[in-house]
């Protein structure tokens, strides 16, 4: 597996309408895309910081993964995502190394990326996503 860079940092928020102005007006960043990923029950907003993205995540369903995260832990850092050449191959390699996978196969995520999540119990407590184009 070849990690090329941090693709994005995912941050769970209660409301994109409340969070976007903080990132734009206070931090001076520009939201360049808002997208709903229906099968993940989430609405996302993206900002560039150098070569890395910040992905804000608003739940569209309290029973979805972000809704449950917000209920349990509140708003804050949700995950870190690393860019790899091939998510499918990387998932297989990681599983072979004993990493517990949330996604056994890749699936489509925001911005058309192929994604897969690794369980935090196998990643030093950090929900980890791997992504490829």
C-alpha cells in the first residue's frame, strides 16, 4: 500500500449552515462543494487547505453513522482519510496484516472517490478512511 498524502480530515457538525460561515468568515477558507451522499446518510461540504481537504459532515438521518457519532460524541473530528493508488488492493493488504475492516470492499464516497473504512479498534483509536480516484 502506498499512501501519497492526507486526502481529507472529516469533521462531524450539527449543521452545515452554521459551520460553513465559521470556516469561511473566521478562518478565511472557501467552501468549493456541497454534496449529499444518500447511502451514507450525510451531507458534506469541502474546503481546501493547501493540498489537504477539510470535509464537514452533517447527518441527514439520526440513525446514520454521522447521526450516531454526533449523538454519542458530539461535533468534532470524525476521521482521517489517506489517498492510496487502489482502495480494493489496499483493503486486501491491510486485512492480510490483521487490520479489522469496516468495508471489506470499496464503495463510492463523496467527490466520486472510491473509499473504504478501517475500524478504529485496529488503528490506534482513529477511524481511518482510505481513498482513491
